[in-house]
């Protein structure tokens, strides 16, 4: 027999009183509009098209866009920018379609609009969520000035496989910092008031688990336990929902055998019912159609599947537009299901204020005033410098004196095209500052001799694949031998060598997976030859992912990891190389020694047979490599040194609803002022499902003058102790917890407390 509690009855009663579940929060203007709409017009709102001009990542670019807008068959466009161009499209919708419904105007503003910031993986290494929020705010100011009202960002996919090219677009491997950054970015884009003319809808993507594609191959299968999903991969998407993200984009991959775009459990049960998401869900580029290739049926079947699963908008593929009406006629879906999806799209338009004024983002004066301002570029320079991670600094080679005699070499030392990084379609690489220019700006008194030294790669076939969006790898007319010889001549004339090496922009990003993530051989040869000169060598390493650099790391060199630094690249690199800014970045993704260690991340579990320091048979280890990574999560050096002492907890026992404070003293014991990211890791010693050995649960970035010391306190909340158990309940379990605090995920100062 089913028993209803008093509360349950009240809920059922209220549902009976209000025949539609949306009744309480419904927007009268939207309901009135829906009442006037034909089935075709409702389906039209679910159609997102691109007239071209952006990056066509799928099979098609939309055709007959103009006629479709006028016929009320388009809910939104993307890949169009500029108030004047967008006005033409908006006027077609508002003046020519029967119901005059304005369009959503989307765009991929992934790391800045025209003011391009570093790739997101780089920015995440700043561990500075306030600054990251500011970058998103600036991106929104610029994008909305150019007519955009909907942004396909933040990308919050957890990635633990650096072979996957899109690791560049997210915040790395960890759900805790990933969630903090997801929130910061949504807040930055959406601002305080979504109807303001300088805020836009954010779209958290790619829901879900896209970063876990098998073997790091893009778009590949994902098969994961619910426990792993909920504990490790879903938190950043959920965090975005918690701060009110207005839209969600599905991912290309399947989950439990059903692609995310048609996965009812994911979109309906988890996202809407469990997390309370009330916005709209858009597919990824042709991901509805792609379910046919996945083996789930013809276009009509997969479109039905997607709509029933809870997808509201179909990006580019026009499966909804071309099949939903037929499916209604055949009784496969109901008009009410289409109305629900349409309502969600219209509500977003209403909240943006488009019904009040469809042209609210279309002020032709704004681009000049708001885009690429001095202040925005200044922030780009600042965040770039803060994203750099000093991986090694043999003999304190860095920072350089500003009057040094420098051989500036390497295929990325004077490259403009490779500074912005992947997924910067709204940026303009011609505006980027090269490293050479940055050196001249920051250290005009330096004597610089430039030589390219090597091609990014000597492999023509590889270069062709990288150059689909323009020349990123330019194979020089000079032979590799001549390039190298010129570099050695430059080196001989100089006191110190700075080699700018690594990946071209398009060597990471979408559909840019690599099985070998080392520095290409052409550049390795250059590095070896430079090191052999015996002169001090600083490697400035650019890449969109962690690389495998065991050989280079063993050389007596300095290595500054700068990712792809954005429009102010060269200035920021020079700021750090010459010591105007002391590097403070910390890795947000573990750097493996070799690809055989992948997937690799800090929050691993123990096995029943943990590796021992000395080789022993029948232990969980490799015959040919240690288990430990080359560089751990959270790692990053400074020109100064920090010492940690005196880790204390303010309680030794707590109840389930209590907080606990961990404090540690950090002292700047070196010769420079500097910033340090103090990190806190937690270990749940015994619990009902196997615990990770440690997990990031707190961090604070502090500035310390040389000689200064500070006590840093991080509070753990009751939720920080919780996890999803086998019954998928979010709980904490009584027992001992260990707290580790320090400079990276290997930190070993430790204290324990008991949870009652
Ligand atoms: C990408 C998305 C992007 C979309 C629209 C897709 O290929 O996966 O991240 O938002 O294209 O450009």
C-alpha cells in the first residue's frame, strides 16, 4: 500500500490545482504567445542555424537562412556578429515573420571575445576565480557590444587525458576547482541582471562527460560508473546550474549507450528533476543527426528521441525542423512536448528582454567604445602572466636581466598566428603580440638576436592537418640544418638562450587529439643542440595540453609553461621572463611522464596492492615507468621560495553539520615578493566506497612580500566531507579524515580529525 505523508499530499493537491507543472512560474507574455502559435511555429523556435562565417565543425552549414527566418522556422542564429549584420537578421524575424519573435544570437566566446585571454586550461592555472570572473565579464561586455546575447561557454568538462585536444578548453582534471571556475564564468557572463544590455546567457557544456572519451579520441564513446560520474565528472555542470546558468549544451558522446543528446536519464532525470534546472537545452553541432551514425535509427527516430529526452533546441542539423511535425501526426510525440521545449526557448528570450526591444544589443557605437579597450588588454596581459607555470628553474636562470644579450629562438618566438590558442574564432590573431615584440617592449635595452631554429614540425602531412584554419605550421624554405645553424650562431653571440617551443595553436582543441604528446622531433633537435652549447637555456613552452617532456625536464634548463597566452601573449611572457611579474601559476592537470600512464590525475585511489618504493612483483605498478607523474597536480614554482609550517585544525572532532578550519603558516623565504596558491587536500580514511587517496577541497591565493609570513585558514564545510555512495546518496560517513596542506598535491604536512 502506498502511504502519502501530509507534505506529499500537499504537493499532489497543488499539482491538481495547477494543471500544468509550469503554472506557478509561467510568464504570462510567453503563455499568451504560445497560445497563438501554430505547431510549425513552435517547432521553428527549436531550430538553431548558422549562416556560415564561424567555424563549421559539423557536416553542414545552414541553407536558405533568410527564407527560414521569415517563415518563422528559426529560433536563433550563431556565427554572425556585429550590430549591423545582426540587425538585418533580427529585422527579418521581427518585421517579416508572422509572430515577430526575435532571434537568439549565439557565439562561441570561449576565452574572450576580441580581447583574447589565454586558453581556459591556462587561465585555470591562475587559481584566481575573481580574475577569471572578470575575464568572463569583459568577454560579455565585448560580445554583447557586438550584438551577441548567448554564449556557448563555459566548457567545464573534466579531462584527465591530455591526448584529448579539448583539454585546452576546460579547467583540467579536478571537480573542486572546476566547479569554482564554472561558477565564476557563469556569473561573469550573466552578470547580476540578465536583461541588461551587457550581459548574455551562458551555456554550460558539454553535458556530460565529454572529457572522458575513450583513448582521448574526440567524440569517442564514454562508459563510466554512476559513482565516478557523480563524484568526479558531474560537479562542475551542477555548479553552473546552482548559480543559475540559463542554458546547457549536450555533448557528442554516448553515456550508458545513449548519446547525451538523446539521453533522457541525463537531461530529464538528472539535470531537470534532480538538479532543478529550468533553462533550455541545446544540442551540439549536428549532434541530433549524429545519433543516426551512432546506430540509433533514422533522422526522424533520433529527433523524436532527443525531444522526448528533454532537448529543446537542435543546432544546425534541422532534424527537429524536418521531422517533428510528422512525428506528431504519427503519434510518436505530442504537441504538448513541443510546447514545453518552445516555452523554454521563449522564456530565455523574454528574460533577455528581447520581447521589449529586439534591438537592445544592437547599438552601432558600442563596438568602438567597448571592444579591445586598453583596460581589457591590460587584464588580458595580467591574466596571461598569472596563467604561466614555472616548471623548472635550474640555477635560477630566470628571471633575466633586462640588459641581457639574448638569443631568442624557436618556431614560436616570432609567430603571431599561434598566440591566441584554440577556439578563438571571435579573436583576431593579427592583433596578438609576438614574444619578440613583447621582449622589445619590456626590455628595450636587451640585445636580442632572433633565429627560428626549427619548424614546429617538419612533417608535411601533419602540417596540412594543422593548417585547415590557416598557416599555423609554416615549413620554412630554409632546410632544417640551416635553421639550426642560424640558431647556434645566434646562441654563440649571446649570454643566454630563450627558446620558444611547443605546439601550434591547432595541435590542440576540437578534433585535435594526439597519441604522442611530446614536443615534435624537429624542435627536440633544436633544444638538444642549444643545451649542448653550455649556455643557460630558458624554454618558454607553449601548448594546449600537458606534454610529455621527460627528456627536456632532465636538461639543466628553466622551463616556463605559457599555454597559448592570448592577444597579449608576448608582453605577458616578457613580464615574467624579465621578472616584472613573479610566476604563480599551478597546474590544474597532471603532467604524465609518458602516454602509457594516461589517464592520470591526483585523486587516485589506492589499490589492494599499492606500489612499493622498491620494485616488487605482483604490485600495482609498471615494469618500465614509475606510477608517479612527471609533475603533480597543483605544481608550480616561483622565483622566490615558500616554506610551510604549523598546520593546525581548530577542532579535533566535529558533527555532521559543523565546519572545521585548517590553518597553516606560509613564509616567503626567498628573494622576491610573490604569490602562492595554498592548497588543501582531504582524505576520508575509511568509508563505504573506496576513497581517493586525497582530493582537493580548498585553496587560497596569497601575496607575500619577501621575508613575510602569513597564517592562511581554509574552512571545510559539511558538504566538503560528502560523497555519493553506492545508493547515490550524497552523504558523509563518520570516522577519521586527514587534512594535507601545502604547495601542491604532494604536500605532506598532515592533521586528522574525527567526524562524529
Ligand atoms: C563544439 C561546441 C561549439 C559548437 C558551435 C561544436 O563542434 O563542440 O563546443 O559550441 O560546435 O560552434
